[in-house]
């Protein structure tokens, strides 16, 4: 299982460290960065629109402290952002057209880790 990319040139970034600890609750932001970096490496990379910059610019939504990540408002602009890039997002077989769709899909997620990994592997195999 692999994606057609040179992993040695891929724009990996390190999670921010605050008070000696990795910043929590930024996995969604980082996942989206990696997906966008894969699709648009010139526009999303370690020096341009990296995860910290994406958050600071509010590209996906309103930046919040880790303790308020459950509100998901850090993704309030995500559906519009993806549409502006001619992209779509599906979570648990639900097409995300609005923040409310996103919130409901995240809140009522019923997929297990194992099921999610199988879907990811299938998607990679299918290109």
C-alpha cells in the first residue's frame, strides 16, 4: 500500500511544543494539511501554509485553545474552503456541505479505528 509520492521530499512538519509538551487536539488540522500538501504541494508545505499558519490565518475556522477543540469551531469555514479548492469531504459516508454537516458527522461518529484504517487503505490502493 503506497501513494505515488516521494516520501523523502514530502513536507512533514513537527507538532508544536508548548511548555515542553506537544500541542494537543490538532490532529484534524494536521490531517487536512497533509491532504492539501499532497494535492497542492506548492501552496501547502512546511514554509507556506503549514499547519501553524493555517491555524493562525483561520483558513479552516476560528483558532481555539486545545480545551475547546470539542466545539469544532476551528473548522467552521472548512466546507467553504474545500469548495473554493473544488474539493469535497465525506465523513462516515456523509458528504460535508456545511459546518452543521461536519459537526454532526464528528459528534455522532460510529466508525471504529479498524474500520477507518481499512477505508484509508482502500482509498490509497484505489489511488
